[in-house]
């Protein structure tokens, strides 16, 4: 079972901050057993609003994000019907309400106690309004940091006078892109696929492994056919083979499956199965056939070994790159959770997912620059010494056959 989205949000915070399961459950306001059931059985019933609000507060995510995750887990939202962006007017009304609410916030000035120390003045009449301008400026900086930078936030109309005023306001608060990141409130999630990264780089790794597999596979054409075959059991006059262009009978009575005009018809498939069984039952394999089949199996095992080598070396690259990205982002001294995932692309994926898991073509902010620097500085599999078959030779199933990139005879 896939990890519930609500649990994913919680686990990102847990892994980033090293919080125990028991402490996390206490902060959220649920039992440890309840949290365990969410993880193992899924979130089957929508949690109480107070618990969702506590999750949002503890992990530092917007309540809307936490609610959407819970709604998806419980079936109220689906991939086919994802949550749509809220209307402009609705979001604006919420923003106005929050800013208006902030005008009513107050600070309690300090007063000197009889002991000589200082304490907040408990008299509500002494309350002073907050610095609302600072509040607005910090909110603007936080929003810009969450979306990737000032210019990313102003991309809708960057040349307007309003954009210039906002730009000046934020720039008066932050020194540079790195300084802007201290205002970020949303976690940083880096989710990349190795194949997407290599494609982004124009790296030849995929081609090198494919060429190696094709080279090995081509050796099947050089394996001598058995010469000790007795006459076969089939005749060209077999009525079952009439009007079957996908199969022929050789002069020595054996079948030659050409697959010409093959459609996968169930009757043809059944006939092919029957003919294959008859050929096997006719006699035991000759020594030449056994040697031929063993040679083909060795070649097939070598091709599989190349595929396994590619997966292994891609996984090693993913581990090294993920660590490099984490190290580079750590230099930014972010105060929000950071999750870095670099994995192999799944065999089956949604349209557009390949590009979604690729790095940005041109870094737009300090975080993307940190990722880009890690990708640039981490050697790809194509930079490993030798070629795939050279690295495979010591433990390859068919190494004894001399299957190397340097030549068929190993020279």
C-alpha cells in the first residue's frame, strides 16, 4: 500500500527534525497507536479538524495542504478530480481578512516590577498596536521565499508600478536571495529521477548501457548452429500449416517461425504451442543443440547482467547526488524541513512526469542553484572508468566467454 499523503507530510517533518513517534503523536494530539494505524492501514476516516490544524501547526504547512492530503487519503479528492486553485476573489478576501486581523494585534509593553526586574504590563489598557508595516513586509517576504524568489512572485506583471513597489519593499527587508530564504515557511521538497537528470545534462549513460547490451546480444548471431540434427518430424504438406505464412517447414523437417503476417490470433497461438510441444516430444536434444542453447542462455544472462549493472550504478549515482544536494542546501541554513529524493524513474509513469522530475533548465533562486551545482559536480555513470562491459567482466555470468567491449576475442 502506498504511503498516505497525510503520513508523507508528517514523516517529512519527522525525518527532518528527528522527532520520535511518541513525541510527534503528542504534539498532534493523537495516540501513538492512531499514528501507527494511519501509516499501516491508511487514513480511512477524516481526522478531526483540531487534529488536522495541529498537524499543520506542528509541521509548518498550510492547513489547506494538510486538509487536501487527508481528503485525498479518505477518497474525497482523487487524481482525476484534484483540488482546483481557489478563485482570485476568494483568495483576495482571505488575504484582506488576515491583514485586517493583524491590525488588531497588540504588544504588551514591559514594566519594572517591585523586585527591580522587568515584566509584561498586564494592564490591557497599556497594549500597543503592532508594527503593521513590518507584519506586511514579512508576509510579502515569506510568500516570495515560498514560491522561489521575488521575481517568481512578480512574474504575472513584472513591469508594473505595483510590482516595482513590492520589489522595493521586499528588497528593503532582505539582502539577497539567500537572505530571503530565512523567511521561507514551506518545506523544501526535491524529487528528481536519475534518467530525467541525465537527459537534462545530455549525458550519454543510457546509450552506453544500451550499446553494451546490443553488442552482447549480437553475439547470438555468431553462435554456430548445431550440425548433428536428425530429420525433423514436420512436413510441408501438413494441412495445419496451410495458409499460415508465419511458419515454414525446412527441407530437413524443422519449423522456421517467420512471424510473417502474425496477428496474435488465438487459434494461431494455440497452433504454435502445439507445434512447439510436438517438436520437443519428438526426441531428446542433441549435444549440438544443448551447446547452442547454453551459449544463448549465457548471452541472455550477460544482457541481464548489463541491465542489473545499469540499475546498480544509477542507484549509486542517485545516492551520491542526493547527498551532494543535501550538503549544498544545508549551506543555505534553512529553518524549514528539507526532503531530497533522487530515484530511478518508474517503468510506468504518467505523461509529463519525466519532465516534472527533471531539474530546472536555468536556476532561478538559491535553492535551485544549490541543486544545479550538485548535479554539475557529481560524476555521472558515463564518467566511470572503462565501459559497462569492462566493469561487468569480473563477475559477469559469461565473462569466461570473452564478451568484452574490446572485441569478440578479448584482444
